[in-house]
């Protein structure tokens, strides 16, 4: 995937090994000289990949600190730790995390299992790579598709993790 212009797979430093819970890739329309919002580009690419049989989904579409637990400060007990007498007054604004918001807007996840992904058959991975190549080799067609309602297949748009 790293060889496909406009696609950035997860980076693994040379002295490390990966431990993917999810395989999140970033999509960059600017690298393809496309003037469109990253989330619209992502949705069009995702729809195309899904049509090719790729299990591409949105996952964790809200920063952790934007989720209900932190926004409503619903802790254990009676709101602890936020309501404890020694607690500082804290507010959680997702807009304080612009890089996280950018990542969520320009990325999607491959494989939708609600648990960590397990090694997949090599033939399936080859199919996924071919589907990416087909989509990006025809990116002009992908982005000119009339989509008044791009269906978003989300795994968790809820407050629960996982």
C-alpha cells in the first residue's frame, strides 16, 4: 500500500515490530492533486473499496476525549474522579486535538472485527491490494461519482471502545 500515491499505511520504525489492533490507513487527496475535503475523499474511496470486496470501515470516529464519558464526566460513583474534592476542574474539547481530528477525517480501517485483527489469508490480502490499485489507478472516476448520500459503514460511532 505504501507504493500507492495518496495512501499512507501505518508507519513501523525499523527497530520495532507492529502489533496492530486495527489497520488504519490515511488517504491524502492533495498527493493526487485533488481539491476536495479529506473526509469526502475518504468516503468515496471507502465506498469504492467496499464495492471491490474490501472490508473498509470507519472506526473510532470521535476523539476519545470527545466521547460521552469525558464530555458528561460520568465516572464511577457520583462522578468521581471529576467531582472529587481534590480534583481539578477539567474540560475536554475535541477541537484542542486538531491532529487527531485530521487523522479521523482522512483515514479508514481495514477489517471491521470488533476485536483485534488476526492474520488473514494471503489470497485475501492480495485481493485487497489489487482492489486498492484498481481504485487508485482510476481515481478520477472514483471521485467524480455522483454521491448525494455516501453510506458510511461505521463500526463504532458510539461511546464504547472496541
